[in-house]
C-alpha cells in the first residue's frame, strides 16, 4: 500500500504541518505526496484527484493506492488497508458522508486496488472531471463529480464503505469515534464557495 496526496503551492505548509508530520511518525508506511500546479480555482484543483491516483497506480504497480487529503493526520497505522489489500475482495474502498440523507461517497479517503477495475474507476472518474471542466459554471468538486458516475461504475466494480474513522472530518461532524485518519479540510473550508 502506498499513501498519496497532492497539494498546490499554497498548501505546502498544510502538508508539512499535518500529513507529513504524521506519516513520519508511523513505522512501515510508504508514501508519495506530490506538488501540482495551481489551476486557478479550488474546483479545478480538486479535479486532480483521479489523475493523481492513476499516476500512483502506474508508479507503484504492486501496491494499492490510498489517497488522503494533504491536511489529513494519521493517528495510527491504518491496518484495515492491509487487510483489504490482502483479501482482494474489493476494487475501491471509500469513506461516505454519515450526515447525508443520501448515502454518497465522501472522497476524504479513497483506497484503489491496483487491478483492472481500480484503473477503470480512476479512468471513469478522471474522464468525468475533464468533462465537467469544459463547462464549469459553479463550484463543483471531485466528490460531486464522482456522485454523477456512481450508478455507472457500480455495475462494474466492487466498492467497500470504509469506517468513518478512516476519514473523519473535524469541522463537518461531531466526533463519532477516535479517528484513524482525521481530515482537516483546510482548502474546503477556505475555498468551497469560491470559483
């Protein structure tokens, strides 16, 4: 398993304060976090998500890829990811938003297996993001693009719902349990209403 995230130059400090400091404290974790160019607005920057996961699947062909937010904090080794990778019973494992009346993926944490279905998932999501870019007229993020293709991809891939402790967000939710991965979502908080 490889943990990945990405950041634009404005969020390099968030990476250092949160994710990097936590990854360095946990023995046995492999990670690869990259800087990407700022595309001019928050929505377009979130659309990097599927392409970054695709890049990591290619770079690490023997590993499942786990995407977290660059301002996430891992409190302990995420053992569930090893179990998922070992059993090979799913193609994608993803957090969901517990407060939503409709059960939809949250994208705070996304594990993608390095198999044909995992790559299909990323390709479809990336295609949908690129299509949305062409006529972006309102704030829209990677998560909302994923919602638009869920029916299509569920026909082909196996998706597992991660426990909320694997992507708990401090400013959206009351603490439901002690988080394994805590998402601070600084970019969401500062930019969600800007296009």
